């Protein structure tokens, strides 16, 4: 039985983590279902954005007890496979062509906080809670650190990874971990409006922008500029850009004609 629910509406693909009785805790089945859903969305050219949210009160509370028990009893190679399964999920989020947006209500802790951090964008309700408490049980938020370090300052990343404290949504926004905090009462409507913006802009331009942004990680300045020039050239040849330029020029011409004809 799948541990997620999926739905598509108005070109938005929504993935709901569906283990509310376990606070949507991560296990192998849930991670594999998430990966399959992301691949499904990535293969659908009509999809403009992917939303990941949790059923029930919480977004995701990290690994569940059975997953932790498995870690404690597994060999090095078995733990290596397990860790790489989560790594593949984080990579897949980054490689999915369209924006992947975490929508966080309630708690996003440990691996759940890592999942939200791994998404391209994160939106949170005002009462949401975040944290990387792994160090409290001798664990390390290791893979998410690669993303965390790219999102925030080195000193802030060090603090979050080594102190293990929980923090609220406004603090997460201040740290640069999430993009927007919306009031609990209006959260669903404001999230819907935010995500809908991706149905009103050029899909191909967004896809190319995402690819370019992440390609530039650790590139020397000149190489980053060259990569930008390459993507710029590709963007000019897309149907969206050609149509956009045609519409813009048509509007500009009409404005010019109106200005001339209205001159006394």
C-alpha cells in the first residue's frame, strides 16, 4: 500500500505524505514512493510545479522507530544502501525539472526538516516547528548539510547541525531556510496563490532557470557566466520566448500608435 497520495490540479502535482498516525515519519517505503511520484511528475510536461505536504497535523517527524531500529541492527553495507536511498531522493528533488515546494504545517524535524530543506522552495504556517535534533542521539544530519550550507551562512549551519534545538517558522524564515510564513488561518489559500504563480509564467524559462542556478554551485565566475550565456541562447529559441517576444513587440507597437494618434 502506497505511503503517499498524489493529485494533479491546474498543472500542480501534489504529493501528500500519508502516514499521519506516524507523523509522516520516513521509512524505506515512503522514500521509495516519494521518488516514484517525483519521477511521474518529471515525465509530465504539463506539470508546472510539485508540492510536497503532510497528511494530518505534521509535515514529517523524521525517521520512524522501525527505521531507527533497522539502523542499529544493520551492517555497514546495509546502512550504506539505506543512506544512499535518502541521498537519491534529495538528488531527485534537485534534478526534477520544475520547482519542488515543501508546504509545512506542524513539525518538520530531523529527516523531515531535511526533506523541507532539500526542496527548491519552502512555505510554512506560522505555528510550524523545525529542527535538526540528530546530534541528540549521536546521529549526524549529514546529507542535508550539503544543502543547508548552500542555503545559509556557515556559522548558522554549524549552529543548527550541532545544537539540535527546535525553532519556529519566523525564525526559520529569518535564517533563510524557508521562503514565506503564512498565518495558520489563511495558510491553505495563501499557499495556493503562491504556487499558482508557476502556472502564469513560462514553464520552459523556469525549468532552464532551475537548471542554471544549481549548475552554478562552486563554478568559477567565468564558467558561471559562460553557463549563463549558454542557457540564455537556449531560452531565446524556445517557443515560450518566441511567443513572448512577439506579444511584447505587438503591445509596444500598439502603444506607440496610440501615442501618435492621441497627440494633439
